[in-house]
C-alpha cells in the first residue's frame, strides 16, 4: 500500500518544490493543502501517514494546525518545513508534537536522510520511478508567488539571526507582494505603519540588472522597547535612537539580503544605509510630488517581536526596469530545482 | 616563468590600488590586531603600517570608546553579518582631521564606517574588515541645510504671529 503524504504550504512554488524532492523510489500518494484549515479538513476526512507542514500561512498557520491535531485520534507524523529557523520556533513545534523540523527549501538528499532516520521511508529498488507528476512549466508560477517564497525564506533567516542575538521570538507574517504606484506606496505604508511619527533607514542594492531599496520603517513608539531589548539603560536621546536604528537595520537587512542573494545567485553591491528621517510622517519619507518613478514592485514584511512593543516594516522596493530581469531569473529558479 | 611574473605584477597593482584608494581599509584578526592598514589610515592617523600591525586597534586610538566598538565587532564575528556605523550616530569615530581645514567648514573628518566579516576558505570568520569613508562634505551640507530649515521655520512662525 502506498504511503499517503499531505503537503501543506500557502505557496504553490513551495508545495511543488517539496513534491519534487520526495525520494523518487518511494511509493507515495501526494495531496496538497493551501493552509492549515484545508489540511485539517483533508486529515479528518481520511487518514494520512505524513504531513509536511509550513508555519507561516494565512487562515490557519502551522502552530494552530499542530494544536488542532493534538485532539485527533489518528494523526499523521508531522514534519515541519519552514523558512523560520529560529531556535524557539523549532523548539515550539517539537513541543507541539512535530516529529521533525526541516529548513526550507529542502534538498532531495537531506529529505531522504531525514525520512530514513525517522523510519518513515526505506529505499525500494523495485519501484524506481518518479513518485509524483511534476509540474515543469515555469509559467505556472507568477512573479509574485516566486518573490513571496524567496522573501519568506530570507525573512526566516534574518529573524533567526536577530532572535539569536537578542534571545527573543520574532513573529513572522506572510510577505505581501504588489505592484504599487507612487500614491499607493504611501497609502500602503500609512496602513501598515499606523503611527503618526516614524523613523526610517534605507539601503540601496544593485546587481545583475536588478535594483532595489530596502526600506526599514519603525514607528517611534518602538524605541523604548528597542532600547530595553538591546540592554540600553541610558536615556533615549536622538543619537541613541540613531544608534538603535542603525544596529537593528544592519542585523535585519544584512542576513535577509545574503539569503536573497544566495537564492538568486547574485552578489549584490550595496550602499551604506542612509538615515531617511527621524520623527517624521510617512508623507515626508515618500514625497509623492517629487518622485521620479511611476511604479515599483514592493515586497512588504512586518516584523513583530513577541512580548515587546516593537513593530517594524521592511519594504523591498524594486525599480520597474528590474522586473523583466527578475522574472527571467526567477523562472530559472523554478526550472532548476 | 612569464605567468609567474604576470601574477606578481597583478598582485602588485592590486596592492598598490588598495593601498592608495581614498577609503580607509583595516583588516583585524579575532584579537582585534591589525593585519592590514592602508595608506589612508597611515596618513590620517599618523601611525605607520609597520607600527599599527603589531597592535590591537583599540590601543592605537586611546580615546576610542572601546567597549562600544568591541561590542560592534563581536556582533560582526558572532552574527556573520556586516554592521554599519553612520556619521549621524558617531560623527568622528576615528580622530581624523578634515581634508580641507582651510576652505572647508569642518575641522574633523565625518565618517561612515562599515564593519564586514571576512570568511576564510573554509567558511569560518576569523577576520573582519573596517571600511572608513570620508563623508565630511555630505555631513556638513546636511547639517547646514537643516540649520537653514530651522531658521526658516523660526522666521515664518515669527511672521505669522
């Protein structure tokens, strides 16, 4: 009888990537779910042997799914596959009943070793054929889906560095990807920053025909907790705020870009981070009237630190002329695996 | 033979370029001891490369905020990610004079500093590199601009009263 596998991830690219790296000589029947809710519905309708579960998903995320599974009489072996590699995330999912954690994206060899070590798979020479129908056409994935998934992985890496340094747990959202006009960008920022006054740092990146800015915006109400988190006891002066901004942006943007660069295989050149403004409004940051650009491809990630009043908004703003190059690169990424 | 000579010539101009580029370059080992000190650093600090190379960076400049800088460098080693220091947070990290003391308005050199991890062939981070940029012109312009803006604001508010 074949092994029943359920792959639960909100990203089509990630679901497909996961299915591709399953051992080819494994007799499996694979089904897919787009979020925890869908997975739970499938799991209560029929029994599965293994569930590959992502953590950051809309509707019902990985943690909520694990929690709901605890009341199931017959639940599958859950392997969490996530870009969120914070030690606390790994610990948390194991406490909640996951048998293993694997960082995203998983390679065929790593997964094979993991499955064998968990006694979930043993090589069957008689059945050496592709286990699943593989979607090869790159056109099946939109630019947004690809960009969302690579940002998702990069965001997890960055959070893990920050979490290690500060010993906290960073809450990770699903990154959003949109093409925005000048005015829309300001509205989008207004909506997510939700603060009257904010401070921002921007760093420019360029490489292989792709150019973008990484814009990091903090609401000014984050500073007291940021100081607390970094162990600063002095009074918060303007200089100290600059210090906190530069430190957090170095730590957050650096590893993120390294992870993006690795996935795209580009060694980006970058500028020194520039302090765009302190205690200003969003309208001061993005000057609609003076803007020389029309549209930007924007990836937005809102980081929050558990138990602290800190929220910051990371925006990757790609220039319009980077989009075709990016599309081309990402299509190779999908085909290559 | 000619290949070897060519390789040496390549190395020579590469080194000449690093040495004379108008950016400060310092390479440190895990004990913060100087491994490379280019001529920008020599000329602005007055400490020659041969003297700098025997010492820890923290002892070359006695007035440096050592605890603070050490923490930054340890973070670069530990987190394997570059850390940036802007002139807005530490205007003059190293006590260098400005290039144009006569016609310029600043006495001291404003600096942006990037501290980057350098990975050895096996991937371990045993060294880091400090890159010191002279941003005196940018800084003085920005300071003058915001002073002018403040003055303008004061004047308009006085007028409207």
